[in-house]
């Protein structure tokens, strides 16, 4: 990932590196996927960060013209041999996806296991990818890690025992329940009524995120509760993935019900309001057409993100699969009741007393190894939204508190990163 840690993978890795760096026990060299070797962003970290995409003009022409080269370069393999040779690491930790160019490109290197090598990978679907099975067999005992116990359980069920779940570390101090008085102030700031029931989702707008299912379930929820004052908040980029407004129109959700987070590329102030298109005028700095919906290139700070979570009464995240869905963890830190699909990463999230499982049925992804994927049932979304809506505020608070306690034990950096530190030591 980039040195700026714009994705879930990157944010967890950055949090881990910050923890290890502060112990003063390690010299860290971070080989940043998707970063060109001389990128200015590489200077943003206190440890040494090096880009893995060659900067020379000839390679850049090939990179721009060839999708396969971009894919391989994105996994770092044009630079990793040079980095290993120059840095001579005592430990190599590969935090990568389980695809051919990621796993296959490393486990067959001559230096693999000549030094201790750890593979930490996302496995989000059944059957487990054959390259992941191969990698687990080529890792030394205890050094093949997965992000959720979904994969560990299935691998051990089939006799592949060199696998363990290592939870991603996150800084829980950045995400908290905001007291009611300030929550009401936030709502007033964004012209939201105190008693409006807000269901939110927060993620990258990717096709595996089942936004359409949430919209359909929300539409039925509105019909079950005539006259309800409610909103559906999507903290995501409206310019990629699902056409959210077309889905809302199809399922009969009023366009004024669809809220999103806008951020100004000039002053970086954010605003939550109904989606009315990209490139809006900023009311804070008066810049014209400078407001856009959030994206990996332009996002809010952790403090602002915490405020967005605290606008919600519930976070509902239907998804066909996922190695780790960061919004689920962060919402638990913020003591927001969570609804998510009970498959893949969701199996572990649904162990939390702060989370309720969404029912699903399976289908096969014919474009990717015929993996089993989850189709979340929209009537389950409706059922659980009704349940949360009819709860008292005190009951929601109790659910939220229990969810934070569970998430702290597993994912807070002082617990999760400490275990990794102990393993490296």
C-alpha cells in the first residue's frame, strides 16, 4: 500500500509499524505497494519507506500501456529483489493478497525462508485459494497468518494446520462514542434532526459491497414504518462502483433520504448532506465546485471519521465477502450497533455482542475460481433495521458498549500489535 495508508490493508499495516517503531527495537523498511520509488509521499513516515514501482521513463511507458505489468508492479515484484539485497532484513513480513502475483512471486524467491518470512494474507472466500494453501506449506511453522478466523477454521478442517489468525491492529483511541450533547451538535451542524433514524454504511464503493441490498432492505423498512423520519448515509465515493442514486430510484427511496459525506479539496472541511452530484460549492471556504464525495485520493481525518460514525444509529454493512471490513471494527469502537453478513470476515464479526448477523444465500463467482460468495437477503436487512429502530436508546447503548469491549480485546493496537511484537521478538 502507499505510505499514506489509504486503504484498510494500509491503515492496519501503518498502525502496526507505528507501534513497532515506538518500541525502539526495530529498524523498519516499508516496501510500499503502488508507490513509485521516488514518490514524495514516501517521506511521510518516520521509518524508511521505499516505493516498489520503478520510476524510469521506459518502465513507466510499459506500466501505463500494459495491465499485466501494472498488476505485477502493484504487488512490488519489480523492486522487491533489489530491496532485499540492499536492506538485508532479518525478517520479511509480506502483507499481501492471496493471488498468483502476490504469493507466487515471493514464496519461490531464493531468499524465502533463508531469513524468517511471514505471509499475512486476506482469505475471504471458499474454497481457499490454492496459492494460499501452497504458501502455508512453504512457510515455517507459525508464519502463515490470516486476517480472520473464517480462513483458519476451513484450512484446519481440511488438514492444513500451519495457519493462525492474527488480528489487524487499529488505534481504538481515535474512535469513540461521542456524548449525546455533542452528537446533537453534530446533527445540527449538518441540518439533521435529533430524532432522525440514520442507518449508515462506510466503505469503498466496490461491487462486492452490496449497497443495492441495503437500499432495497431500507426501502421495505420505510414501508413498514409509514411516516418515519429516517436517512441512509453512504460514506463512500459516488463516482465509482454502484450507481447509488439509480438504485435508490429503482427501489423507491426518496433522493433526499440518501446522505453522503462531501469533502472540500481546497480547505479539507467535510459536510454530511443529501447527495446532489459531485463537484459542489464549499460553504466553508466558498470555493466553487471543490466538494467531492470521499475517495482513497481525498478522504477525511480519523477525527472527522469518528464524527461520521457517531451520526449513525446503526451501521449496516452487507457484503459478499471480505478478508477484513474496517468499518465493522471502527463502528464497534464507536459503540454503534452493527449489522453485517454472516460469511467470510462476517463470521468473526458476528461473534461480537455488538453485532447482529444478516442472513444470506450463496452463489458462485464464475470469474474468480468459482468462489462461494454471499448474497445478503434484503428482508433480513429490513428485519434487523426494524429491530434496532424499535429499541430504546438505553438498549442501543448497551449493545454498543459490549461491542466496543469485544473489539478492544481483539483489535486495539495495544493488544493486537503486542502479540505480533512478541512473535517477532
